[in-house]
């Protein structure tokens, strides 16, 4: 082959482990040591560079192709530390993620409403092109499973915490299923999480906005997660050590302090029993919807932090 490819700069596509390295070494070809200290080892694919280079900007010739220059070693270290944590590994995708996050934050600032009783927000939906499935069948099946698997005392705890306590506080409200109030109607299945060792909340209800039918979207699939607005934990720990006294505060039921605008409520519907002591049946089902942001939606942390 000929042309500019011989001197083109490329990024490696695959990293091969040491368990395969010796199978690829070509013992019929000589090794070469560059002035920088880098050693070129012959392989069946061509020469491969290894060893420690004394020149920070040295370029290694491997089979005639110049490898990418080494960057700041500290940047490389942190990139490895964060591997698998960042949303994307390539600059173009990172730029796209940043563009979407900026759009989500801008739309939040334009749509958030402050009323007498608090802040009202909207979910950052991706688009209106893909309809939101109702998932009523999943929610009904999950409810039936909870009723059949949990003892009566657990059902009583759910009934005390779920419809009675939250309904009194206006966190949920009963839905008239005969009236259509929104284009996005979605039922979120839920299940109890028991923590009997805790002094306060021994039972809490967790909602699953990631459930979906086969090859179908979930609610979380259709909502932008939004940017992370929390301060860096490492910097927080450093500041924590700076003074003699640290003040800590916690917001009770933080997600439930953020209210939903009217157009969003029907996407947080859920099912429960009219009478938990009676067997599961369609006649014994009641439909509620949340008036607040619920834990389980991928955008809930962003909505809380932004608010």
C-alpha cells in the first residue's frame, strides 16, 4: 500500500490483554529500541510499541502508522478512574450530551412555576413522536403479585403509608378513569421495600418507571435525565475538613416537595386496592395519580436539584 495512510495519526480501536500478547509476537523479526526508550516489538499485525518513554511527546511508529501522542498523564489517570461513569467516551457524543443538557436546563427555567404553595415543574420529555405506553397491564399484574406475595400486615403498612397518609397531604389524588385529562396517561407499577430495622420508615413504596413491554419504551426511555447539578463529592469532602464545625441538613421526602404541573400528573398514575383486606379483583382496584415528583423517574434528581 502507498499514500498518506503510512503517516496518518490514528486512535487504537481495541486493547488486547496480555493473555493474547505472546500468541501475536512474531519471533522472526527483530526488536527495535527508539532513542526515547520505547521498544518496538514485532507482531503478526506489525510493530507494537511498549515500555516507558522518556520523551512526553514522543510518537511511536507501529507498522508505519504513527500512534496518538500521549496526553497529560494526570488526565489519563482520571479518565481511567471515570471509565464507565461518563455518559459517552467520545468528544462528539459528549458535545451532544452537553447540548441536550443545556436544552433541558433552559426548558426547565422557562416552564418552572412558583405558586403560593411551592414550585411546579414539568418532566423533560424527549419528544412527542414516540407515544407513552399506558402500561396498565404491567401495573395491574405487579399489583396482583404484591397482594399474593405479601402478608396482610405488610399490606396494612402500604395502605397506611400509600393512599391514606399521602392522600391526606395532597401528594396523591384519586383519578376518574372515565375522564381523559392528558395525552400522556401512564401507570407506574410499584412494590414495597421493607426495612424493619429502621426506627422511622419501616416500609416504603418504590415506583418502577423503567418497566416496559418487549421491544417497547419505558417512561424513563422517553424522558431526558437532565444534567447533574450536585456539587462534586470530592470537593465537598475537602471543604468538610476545612472548619471545626459542620452543619448538616436534610429535606424530608425531598422529591415529594416538588409539585407537578397539571399536564404531568396522569403520567404518574398507580393502582391500589379499595380495601386491602379483600382479595384482588378488578372491582377492588382504585386509581391514584401523584401531584408531586416521584422517586423512580430518571429525571427526578435533576428536577429536585434544579428546583
